[in-house]
C-alpha cells in the first residue's frame, strides 16, 4: 500500500516537512514515543466515538454496514474494548508494514 501526501498550493519547506514526518514515523517504528501521548490519543478516540454514537446518522451507518458485511451490530458498543486492547507494539508493527521504503520513495518523488 502506498500512501500519498499532498500539500496545499505553494507550501514552502516541503523537504523539511517530509524529513520531520519521516523522523516521527521512524520513532513510531522503533517504539520510541511517549506512552502518555498514546494513552491520550486512545482516550480522545473513545470520546469522539462516544459523541458520534449520540447521533442518528452514526446508527444508520452502523446498521447499514453490519447488514452489508453480515456482522453483529452489537460489536459497535465494544469499540472501547477494542481501542483499549491496542498496544504500542502493534502500532510499531503497523508502522513498519505501511510506512516502508516504497512509501518513503513515493514521498521523495512527490516533493520533487
């Protein structure tokens, strides 16, 4: 999978921005990031999800997806458990998988 990053019109310092992004990605790959930030982001994700659950649109979408994919609608309420189960190690593994050399080469080509 190749991810493409595009910047708005006339962005300066694209190389500096890309370099900083690469540094952060490498920190994540090597599990060298602040566990408190990780915890705070999980909390924010759960809070956003909770807010979404208070809308009719959320439930209409959830019902439609559950029906389409033959899933149990009850798993919607288990999201907090799923989020809590995510580990720093899993995030590192995903970063290594998706932010590979191909991603970084594509990033360089886009900035040129």
